[in-house]
């Protein structure tokens, strides 16, 4: 049985659009349009219990999930939504113990989600250049309880010659120009390591795909994920008029080794070209000889006649 204590995280749930995520504090109260709730009244209760506000409205005390943390985090930048997060984790095969490279920390939603999967033996190494965003991300990562499994770096991998990490299992890229870092990401990935890039537009997706092919990546796949919620009620179930449509395109690929052009192939090509040249030269010489003989014969015949 999970009991709520002082400083325990709690999601105060009224309905899908009205819910509040906070840590319990004995001296604090939650003031909302549906009334006031004293934090102290939640202490000692089991998660899933409900409290009544001073306006006779019921609020449920739920244990927060990573989904709740992500949807409630402070947004410094556009976040990666849960509908995309689930596919990223499944397609890349993210699991406990893996080392994850992230370029573009943003608000830390993707960072927090991935860290919650790879812990306790894995780790996320995330890079960003904006110190303000990094502070927001640090706060969100700490609030979601995965700070121990994340290392933040203030480093621009687009210009830096440094290779800060190696043998990464998965690389997650959330930049406006992800194709720029592909050569460097390749150096940091292990063989068959996966890349997932976040691309808001199709133009970005096209440039990225070209860069992936040029840098010897295979199993390239581009997808878009749309989610539609259903309002299920007795006698009047229908789809919701509100929902999350397009958020981004996802591009997946794996590091491979196409192999260098072999000397044998080059030698064969050179030999073929040489043989062809010799044949052409021989034909030309033969044609000239034949022409000369014909000319000489005609001259002899003409002299005899005279």
C-alpha cells in the first residue's frame, strides 16, 4: 500500500483538463476554482483516495507517472509529446543499462522520459548551448526524479572538434539542422547504434535523410504520429473535438558499414579501361593499314594502265 507522506508527489485530479501536480507540504493549501484543499488532509491517505474541497467537489489523489511530469513541466521550448516518446522508445529498443546521447536538451521532457527507462544502470548524456534552457531543463529533470541518471553538458557539437562520449547505444537529436551533426554522431555511436531525429518540417526531413545515406546509415524510416481521443459516454460516444495533431516528424536510422571501394574493383576497372583503349587503338591502326593498302593498290593499278 502506497501512503502519502509529507513531501510526497501528488497529482490532484479533478478531470482531464483540471489537474495539479505538486509535492505535499503540511503548511500549504491548493487553491482552485473548485475550492480549497489542505495538503495536510492528504497525508496518511493511500494514493487513489479522494478529498472534498470546501465547495463539495471531489479531487482524487493520484501517484504521478512520467506522463504527468512531462505534461506538467515548465516549457522553455517545444516539448516532445508522449505520443512520440512511446514510439521512440519502442523503435530504438531503449532499455535499462544503455548509454544515450541527446543533442538539444530543450525543456528536458525527452531527457526525463529516456532516463526513467535506462535507469538504474544506464545514463543519458545531454548537450545544449542555451544556458537559460539548460536551467529550465535541470529543474524539470530534478522534479521528475531522474537527475542521478542525467549529465548535462554546455557544448555545441556542431562546431566543437571534441568527441565527448563514445560507444553510445542511441542518439537523440532535436536541432533545427540535424544533418550538420550526423558525421560527429556517427563517431559517437556504436556499430548498429540508432539515431532518432526530431524534424518539424519535411524540408528538414529530406536534408537529414540525404545526410544519413552519405554517412552510411541504414534502416532509415520517417514517420508521423497522430493521436485522437475518444469521449466515451453512455449513449453518446464520439471522438473529441480537441486533440493533439501534428507535432513533429520522426526520423530513425541505424549505423552501418557500407565498406570502402576495394583495390580489386579499382584494378578491374582500370584494366577494363586499358583493354578497351588497346582494342580501340588496334582497330584504328588496322583501319589505317587497310586504307593505306587500298590506296597503294589503286595507285599501282593506275600506273599499269598508263
